[in-house]
C-alpha cells in the first residue's frame, strides 16, 4: 500500500492541472476542434472527454 502525504497529493494535483492546461493549449493551437467539426475547443473537450461544460470552458481560457 502506498501512503501519500498532503504535500505529495497537492503536488500531483498541480502537475495534473498543468498537463490538462498544456494539452488544451496544444489542441487550440492546432485548431483540433475544426477537425472534429466542433465550433470551439470547449465543445470538443466537453464532447470527447465527457467533462462538465464549465470545466471545458475553464480549460480553454
């Protein structure tokens, strides 16, 4: 069993947020939403990743 302290969990959470933001930025730069016939990146993220619309919008800021 692996036991993580609060600091380790926060670090992992921060890294995950950075990766999500970076992936959304790269998708936006490549105009990936147009490939899937979506009007904008938030719609693509919502539809393909099955995430809440508000979360999709936050990732595209």
